C-alpha cells in the first residue's frame, strides 16, 4: 500500500535525521486522507494535528486551527510540530499572536470559550478532554509578553523539526516567513511529494534545506512530457528521464482519471538506486500571461521581492495576481494587464512612484514583458493594498487544504480580495 510505505519511509528518514523526534516504543497509526497525509490521534509524534480527532472537524477552517493550537499548547514536550500546509501553521500562529490572552485563560480554567459555528455536542466532547493547566497558561502569558520572535521554540523547547506537507511553490513564502520569525532556529522538513490526489514520492533527506523527492515506481503510473522538446510530444517513462532536464508531469492514479496532466513541472536532479530524484519547479496554471509572455509564479515572486527591497520598512505578508480578463468590464478600456493585491507590514500606503517600481522590475527581469509594454499591447501593472488578515479569509474561502493560488482564476475569490482593498 503506497500510503503505508510512504509513512514508514518518512518515519525511518525522520528518525535517522532527528533521533529524539520519535517516541521510544511508540505506536504509529498510519493514516491517509485524499490529497493530504495527516496523522490523527494515536500518532507517536505529539504535533499540531495530534489533537483529539474531533478538533479537526469544526465547520470552519479558523475554528479547527484554533482548537488544534489550543490542544497543542497543553503539551510542552513536543518534539515535532506538524502541519498539513505551511499556510495553516502560519495562520495558527497568527491566531496565537492575536488571541493569546484568551487562549491562556482557557488553558488555566480548562474551559473552552464559546465559538461561532461550533456545535454544542462537539464543544462538550472537546471540553471533556480539556483539563486545567495553570502552569502552562502562566508560561504562555510570560513568553507571549516577551514578543513573538522565536516563540515556537520558546513555547515548545524540545522541538526538533517542523514538518509540513509542502515547502515549494506558493508555500515557500510562508515557510520563509516562519523561519525568519516565529520558528527561528528550527529546520523544516517536507516528507512527501503528491499530485493529482496521489502519493508519488518521498523525501529521504530531512536535514537538507531544499526538498527533493525520490519518485517511487509502484505508487502510481507516471509519464513525463519533455519541456524542451522541439516537435516531440511523446511522453517518456521513469527509466527514460535525463538528469538536469525539466518535464511536465502526467499521472494515472485515481479511478476515472486517465493520463491526467497535473500542471506540475519537475526537474530531475539525480538518481537514488536508479529511481529519479526530482524537485518541483513550477505550476503551469500559476503562470501570468495576457499576451503569451508567460511569467512563472516563482520568477514573478523574485521580482516582487526585489521591488520590496526598494520600499524601506515594507515587509510582504501575502499576495495574489489577477489577469485583467477576469475583471471583465471593470478593467476599463485599457490594454490587458496584471493586477496585484498585497498585504504589507510596515507601510500603510504607497506612492505612485513606488507602485510603478514593480512594473519596472518586471520589465528589467522579463525582456518579452518589456517589449509588450513598450508597444502598448500590455498595460501598466496595477497594485492594490489590502487590509490585515485578508489572505486568511481568502484561504478560508478556498475550502479544502490546497496550496494558495498565486494567480486567481475564480470570480468569487477575486470579489473577496477586491472587497478588502484599502489603497
């Protein structure tokens, strides 16, 4: 069974790299939920998700994260902090920053505060598991009063590693933010590679900062489209891959889904016992292109971060992009263009000169974009600032735990972020 094999390989690699992470003589309940390997109660690692199983099923994502955080705070001796997505851990720690006095009170009294949308039956079920923890509440108050830099290691001093489902693509922004602030001093480990709802590979090198994955041949049927082939559209198989080349991923794994193009591009960086070792490069669906210029999300993010370095005091919290075609009539008569929605810390507003810097950096980094801008066939980029926690609400609206899209394609999500614009 691929999920069971993947879980055992994960435990073996984790134990080898971080010997104190696993409980001696512990019992693992190997569990798999579609699209997201996650550990319920019974897992030997006390983690953010090793809370009562009922804590993961409230009607809202925000309520679930808060409950999981509360139960995790009761356990000072955590060795591994585990989250399905780095964005989920990020949002849970934002909740810690804003609600720590109330969380401390709940720990001290052993009593759950009323929460909107939390069914009374579920509340009573969880309440029965929450005993008073006055000493832990006092520690929480003391550490939060000192500030939040390095707060994770101060609250859980025995932590060895942070385990997240995804560290590449859109999730890299959250991982970098956590490393620099709340999770200072802790390594991050992404154990699995999955696409199209299937487990495809495992990361056998937990101590390495950049995730890489061995593709396991028996877990799903994978085909690969060479990215640099001139006229060759034929897919190749695992034993035909070349080191150093990039391939589009095609998967047959789920019932009724035959030769599914995942939109993921992988680069082969080596081999492990004849199995290819790959790193995810980009998601084709997250490429900006209003005139065929094709700017990948990773490279757009690099231009964006370079722009931020020109805005003194600005710190990027989150962002999304929209192609003007999604705006319909509201985009006006101007040429096709990009609209970018950002949440910043440290700046309340931007001048027109500052806003233009992003368009200027894109022109410097992408000659094709520059040529279209010079011809007038692509209009100037428009930049909007949104109010705090707008992206937390956007992730709530996404529903299932999927990586944050960097290019929005749904009008409902666009309307939500447009309603949060403050400048």
